[in-house]
């Protein structure tokens, strides 16, 4: 029974013809052009700034707008999407290593570990892992709704969170456009952290609905996941530098995009310190601060 379930999951998540034959294309896929990306980023930031100005100057509201069950539903959806992408990426990476291991023997110094950190130069954005990279890219648009939620709920540091979500969309696009190295590990770490953090948030909202005290609404779990994700990203970046400049002849694929990615990650680190390091603010749901589990409004 377990073998049948695993076999079915492997087929639908790693062996389906649409996954195996995937190819990144600016003409055949949704949201795959530079024009759309730049247009979305500009519109997203403008919308959030306009909402913030409207709520702050016109309505002069200090209290958050009630969003009802929307945050809980979004957290549950993000948990499910992240778990699916994590499983698909993991199974696809295993399948890619299995199918290409023969070509590494005696012809290059590539190993599975090195491939995870450093795609060989000339790697194209096609195949299993890039299918799930595309799925991850699409999920960043869904995740960006949290920036709008932060503005509507008048959370401290909402502008920084909007920037973080916009940067996340841009980075995921660069991964596909330039076949950037280390994205497999980055997607695995990110989706695992998001699946756990959003599941915790969904549980806390459900507990609050049943009348139980939400106790910071999963903020400690979200904080732990964020710290683990930052640590993983730092380790991966160090590994890519080591591979590109010394361990692997010929360097790594997409190193130019990786440099830009590193700059964005440094900016995201600043966002993390800004949002989480000041006064004990834990998450953008307003789920906690160092004083009584309540965060102050903007």
C-alpha cells in the first residue's frame, strides 16, 4: 500500500510528461516575460503605497481593517502549496540525480552535492526541477498578498514587508531566466520553512476561532523558521562561492544573477532585522511582540 502511494506520488510529482518535458519559455508560459515582471512589481508597490497613504491620511485609521477569515484561509493555502512544491522539488531532484549520474562518471568532477549547489555552465531551464522552480515562482505572487494584508492591517514595517515580497518575486524569476545555481536547495529550504510556519499560523487562527488563546499566533514557530531559512541561505551562498571560484572547473551557471540575488538577500536580511528585531515584533499577522503577545499598530 505504501509503495503504491509513493509510486503514485512520484509519478504525479516527478515523472509526469508535463513535468519531465518542461521548458522555461517567455512565449508559452504565464508571467514569464520581463515586461510582465516589471509591470507587476511597479503596480504592486504603487498599490501598497496608495493603500497605506489612503488609510493613513484620508481615513486616519490607526486600527487595522477587519479581514475576517481571509488571513487564516491564505495561511492554509500557502501551507498546502508550499508542501506540494517541497515534495515535488525533492522527488524531482532525486530523479534528476538518478537519471544523470551516469554522465558524471569519468567525465567531470560533478557530484550530486555539487550539482545541488552549482549547475554546470550552459544549463538550461528545462526538466523536472525547473518545473517546480516555475511553480515556486508562481507561488510568490500568491505569497505577495501578505504585503497587501500587512498594509490593510496597519502593521509596523509594512513598507519593508512589501519590498521583501517584491524582491522574492524578482529572485524567483531570475532563477528561471538565468538557470541560477543553488535554487534547488533554496526552494527546498524556503518551501519547508513556509509549510511549517503557515501551518502553525493556520492552527493558531483555528484555535482562536474555538475560543482558545492563540498565544502569539504561531509567531515563535515563524521566527524559528525564518532564522533557519536565513542560515540555510547563508550556507548555500558560501557554498556557491567556493564551488565557482575553486572547487568546480568552469564555474557555475547563472553566476551574474546569483550576484544580484545576493544583494537582494542582504536587503531581505535588513528587512528581517527591521521587522523582527525591533521591539520583539514576530510576524506580519500581528501575532506577537515581546510585551504580552501584542504588536502595536502603525
